[in-house]
């Protein structure tokens, strides 16, 4: 590995209205190195990398790329010319175009005003072959799995001769098999001398690919070092500024009455004869592999997707749910998997997001909102859930992932709901924010509310749930007590596919 830095960022400062995102931050990256950039949500990691990739401009500080001082601000075009590429957490692909068209988007090969399609196909094929990616350049990107789309993003970066590759939460939506394939490709391009910045909250992944770590907290540089010389405990302590005593804080309560039950629910191909129940003062985990039907079940229960058959009971009485409003009126609420797409209006303020779900409570005669009552509900929600924000008037889009998740929960808790369903509540948020979400779930449990949560992380399900329902291929294949089971037993139920005759 070369000792030459391919990227040197010193004393970088960046402010947005009401918040100083970066305060005198430094960062270094070597050729052929995988550098993990770590920190809580809101630590400034993505902002720093968006400055390097030309999305944001810096207020102060110096940047050197491959030994060259960058005098002005970097633009996306300059970043591309420098060999810097970024793969965002939310993939930036044109789903209606082919793989080859996406790879060459904005840098099409042409002659005399005509596109040289054959040459672009040939070069796309070449870069995919080089990475041993089994995808045809003529495939439409929208038809590919998320993991395959990510491989196309990497191929696109390398076709542009990227020598610095920034990966922001690259595994957050991937299966374990897709993660293994991603790690293989990272090792391949690292061996070719590419410097890789790897942003992730999944600390258990780091041991497989990372050489060094840089840790940030509250917009400041905290520490850096060789990964093998640091313990996980040290890393977490540097990230959060304190020791996290318990990764999965469990609260033991006496289980109360059965509050909610689903019987023989059918909805499309992925919800087949599903039955389960939840009790007061209990956290029910729903485990399973991706594609097992967990999210589809929550959507059908909440009335987002139509049910074909089945019955839902709340406090012993059968209830009819045909749409989300029916569920909300009965006291059944859902914090969805994709919080930005389905859980928040990102262009509205935090105040408006919380109020929006409670307009029936806030509106007086003539549809006029009682502003005093609105302020009380919003301020109480922000205080109870410790949502970090300069003002309730900031846009929800400007918040970190953990705080966005809290806003989704806050709007429902203001209604005194009886059953709260969380679908992948900790995806893409940091260690400390995860613990805060677990504590929110524990508080609900202590208040006699039935909590149901879906998670792809088996240690999380085992650590937080009291009881676990396992799904496979749209069916419930097992029901287990968390304290009496293991990851291996959960996995055995999660892979209990039906035997099908061709």
C-alpha cells in the first residue's frame, strides 16, 4: 500500500441555516485503502463526502486530491475529472434505461451527433466482466434487484476511471449473499489501487473489509487509526462520546391480556394464511429473510394493501380495516420500512408532519387548526422522544436518519395508540440512535401497549423481543420465546420453504 495520500482534507467547515454541520474536520485516504468513516447520524460524515464529491461547497478548509491543491469549490464535473465517485445510500439510477445507458449517462460516446451504441455496449460488457458481475448490459435497470443495481453503480464509477470511491451505507438494503458479493468487488477494486471510503452503521461488517477508521462526532473529527488496533468498544465510545453499556436494553414486564390478533390473513402472493397475536406489555418480533412476506403482512394489517381474506381482532372485538385511516381510528399504527417514502412528508416541517397525523384531534369547527393544542402535542412529542433539532419548523428531510425515525414514531404516539408496528425501525441509523429506538419500544411496552416489530437483524430480534414469529415464503413457520431460542433455530424456520414439484 502506498503511503501517499490520494485525498487530504484539512480544517473543513460547513454551515447550514441553524446548524454547523462540519467544524474544523480533517480526513485522509491512501491508495488501495478501505477507510471506514464512522459516527452517529448527524455527525457530518455524508456532508464531508458530499463536499469531496462536489455536491456541497465548503465554507473553509483545504482539499488536496492526488497531490493537487483544489483552489475553488469542487463541482460534480470536477470531482469526476479528479477520479472521485460517490454511491449514495439511495441509489441514483434511471430505472427505465438499460445497464449500459446508465453506465454512460452524461458521458455518452458519440460521433457526428450519433450515439455509438455498439461501443458503449462493448465497454459496459468489459467493465462488468472485469468485476465478474453477471449482468447483461442490455438489461433494464428497473428489472434488477437492489444489490445488482448497486453493482451497476460501481461499474459506472470504474468506467469513469474513479480512483476514489465513496460508498454511503452500501449494505443497508442488501441480502447476506449480496453483501458477500459486494465485499468481493470491494477487495477487487482495492487491489487495483482504488481508495474506498466506506460509511456504515453496521459495525460488525468492518472486520471483513476495512483497513482503517476515521471517527466523527457532532460535526467534528474525533479520532482515526488502524482498524485492527481498535476494539469495537473503543470505536462506539468515540462515536457517541460515552460508553454504551447495553447494546440491546431489555425491560422485563408481566405480560397482560391479549390485545391484538390476526387470523388466517391472505393478501397477494406474499401473505398466505398468516396468524399471530400480540399482548399488552409485550414486544413481538417478526423475523425472516428478505422476501419472506414480513413487510407485506404489516401493510395488509394496516390497510395499505388490500386483504383477500382473514380477520383482525383488537381487545377481543373483530375490527374492519379497509384503509390506513380505519386502522388509525382503531388505535393501530405503522412506522413503515421506508420512512422517507412512506412515513414522512420530507418537504414539510417536523411540526407539520406530527400535526398531519393528528388533524382530526387538532381541528375545530370549520376545519381550523387549534394552534395552541398543536404546539402542546408537537413540543411534548419532541421532548418525550428527545428529537435533536434546532426548531420544529425545520424540514423533516434535513434531519438525520435516527431523528427522522423518531418523528415517524412521534406523530403516532401523540394519538395514544394501542398497537404500534415498527417495520425495520433501526435500518440506517447509528448505535446510539438504535438504543434510543429500543428504549422507546420498551417504554411503550411498560405502558401496556402492544409492540410489533419487523427486523432483518437476528441479534436485534433476540435482544429486544419477548416472543418471535418467524416467516418464510409468505407463511408463519415458527413461534418462539426469545429467551429460549438461538439464531440458528430462527434461521432454520426462516428457510423452511415449501417443497414444490415442477
